[in-house]
C-alpha cells in the first residue's frame, strides 16, 4: 500500500517525537538515578543487579543533617553566588552604559580585552591569589570568594550588558538629556527599566555559573565559607562506597540551582545568547 | 555626557580587571624565575629559566598539552553536533514537550563535581556501575572505564554536562526562526537536508559561535571533573594542563615550577584566544 505524503510526514513526526523522548530520558537518567539512590540503604545502593523497586528510606538525609551543617554550606553558596553577581553587576552596569552610549574607537578593543582575561586559566594564577589571601587573612572568607566570583564573571557580564544596552534607541536617551536628566537618573530611570530583561538574565546566568564554580571554592575555602561544592567534595575522598549518602548530599547540593534553572530557563537563554534570541 | 564622565564610569571595571589580571600575572612570572618550594623555604634565589625547563621536560608536559586540546576539541564537536540534532528533533509540537525540555537541559545545572561523581560511581564503576550491569546482561566483559579509557570517560562526562547547554541555546534560537520561511521552504519542496543547511544552520550561526566561545573558555581549564574521577591518571593519560599545574603546585608544593606551568597555560590560552577573539569580534561587529 502506497503511503500518501501526509501519512509519511505523520509517521516521521511520530518517530521524531519518540526519539526526542528517548534522548531526553537518556540525558535525565543519571540525575534520576542519583535521586533514586539517595533514598536507598547503602546495601541496596550497590546491589547487583540494581533494584528499581525498594522501600525508600530517609536515613541518608537525616544522617547528613546530623553530621554536617548543610544549611550553613547552602547559605554560603547563596551568599557567594548572589554576592559575587551583585558586585559584578554594580561594577558592570555603569561601565556598560558608558560604553554603549558613548562609544569610542577603543570600546570594542576594551571589551575584547576583558573577554580575553576570562581565558587566563585560573590555575595559572592560583598561587599568587592563594598567597595574597593568606597574607591578608582572607582564606576561607566570604569576602575573598565574593570578590573573586565577581572578577571571574565580570567579562561575560560586561559583554552581555553592552549588547543589551546598545539595543536601546539613542533617541530616548537624548530626549531625557534634553529634559535635564542626570547621568545617575538616566541609568536608573531609563536604561535599567528598558534593559531589565537583559539585566535579569545576565544575573541569572552569573548565579548559576557561580553556584557550581568549583576551582576557587575548593582551593580557597573550607569549613567557614565553604560552599555546597566544597561540602560535596568533602564527601568524596574517604567515604569509599557510601553512595547512598553521597547521592543524598549531591541531591541536596544541586536541587536549589536545578529548580532555579528550570524556573528561569527562558530568561537565561536571552542572557546566554547575548540578546540575539528574542 | 562628557568624556571624563564616560571614563569615570568605565574605570571601575577596567581598573579592577586590570588589577585582577596584572597582579597575579606579574607575581606568577616572578615566582616562575625563583626557587620557591613550600617544603624547603630556606632555598631561594633567582634561577632564571630552570623552572620552565623543569616543567617543560616533565614527561607529563606534552601529554598534558595534547590531552587539553583533545578534550576541548572533542567536547566542542560532540556538544554542537549532538546539540543541533536534538534541537532539531525537539523543534516540533508534541504533548508534554515542556517536560522533555526540562529533562534535556537539567544536566547543565548540575555541579561539575556531582556530575563527575555520578558517572564515576553509578555509571562507570566496573563492578556496581550500570554500564557494567548492562555489559554483563548482554554477555560482554565489563570495562573499567576510568582506568582503561580515562580521557574518553572524561570527554563523556563533560559532554553530558555541556550538550544540554548547546541544546538549550539552539532550541530557543530555533523558536525564533520564521515559521513562514519554513513553510515556504516546505512548499517549494525543499528536502530535510536542504532546509537544514539553507535555513536552520544560517539562522543558528550566531548561537553556534556563542556556544563555541563560552564552552572553549570553560573547557580549557577543566579541573573538577578530573580531580574527582581519575586524578589525572592512570599515569598521565587524563592529565590536562590545568591539572598538571595543580598537581605541581598543591601536591608537589613547588610554587616556582607550578608558576612556570601557569605561564605555559596562559600562553596556550592566548593562542586559542586569538582564534576566539576573531570569531566573537565578527559577532560584535554584526
């Protein structure tokens, strides 16, 4: 029997949808498995073959609650990722505003230079930063991490904001100047409300990146200012085969930012594509 | 707004970044020319290029450079190609598409350390891992992934994290592709590949450039994934430049040699950056 074009198209569509679900399941599976394992006992966690149906237990979570100070690490993550983002935004918004509305011949070069600092491998400058922090007594403090977080994200934030601000019609700015607006007023009353979507998405992206930042957190903080990344890392070395507990602590460490990402995914992409996607 | 004010507003970001770059950089260069070992503080003095020589003649040096490039290149290719395929696949209306979307992008939000741990323990472990279970079920000898194919394992782990990032960008970009254009191409009888190469791919040029740029920045200095899984081994099979410097500095306690390695890393990054700046420079002008 000959298939009509319509039928063939529909068949292809069905296959594509099925394939999409299979791929989605494959990508999500490790996360699903981690969450599942966190509700198993240690014995069930390493059972061969693995058990899919079991009596879920909360003992891993209660144990983590007893043994570690989860909320402190979580709070540190919030403080440093939001703090670093806030500091970077405070520095970046006026700069990007000046570059976007009063560009000079060198503006583009400055932006590219900023981006190139992002390519310096952190490990290349770890020793100096570590020694400076040690000398200043800033090891394992929020301040050091917030400052470093702001610096490592500043180039990308500048780039995104610059591209957003550039899309604001110049006439609006000029009209406000005729009305005698101050520079501060221009930024807070006109630029920021108009570019709010871009500013929000830039901040979201920055928060996600900083929440998961591992290199500086692991090397510069431990028990006092340690973030959730540090907490998870502390569960890796000596614990051996305690997968269930490791899964539980990982689930706890990732859950806030994954949910945050789900809720803000559309906003986030705007920032990631430098405003290219509407 | 006058010139002075413009400069004043730009100053904080420029000055801070300059300091953030120059102070550590000059210290790194200084340390790289002196004897500076944390365990032997009494040894000091200018040593010229001997730290460089030591780092450069380390048998792990060339493998580390090669591993860095293989790692960056493979992950870029995998994530862009797979990302494009999935984005095109999901670019059609179907029920619960939002859920499929969320499932696809989730790995991007998982911490690299956690990501690495999941794969190391629950997927790739030669006895308890799911890969081994599957291998046993179909009657194949299980593979100790991290010991036998350490670099490939790391590539898989990093790709799992970053392909969702590419998917996220590409599928959102595809939604802004003009539906009328798509329908016109369909009416003209353009086949799938013709539509893909003449319509979809040009539309995605800028998002692809951005995905390449952001990923390259992050992959040049991959650290957590290696730190948690293979520790650079076995031997130097999965040591990249970032990890080699780390092991010199914090495990070898030799600041001088580690700093020399840092200078090498900076040079490599700048070579890559030249290509990148061209790429992004075009996009800036557009």
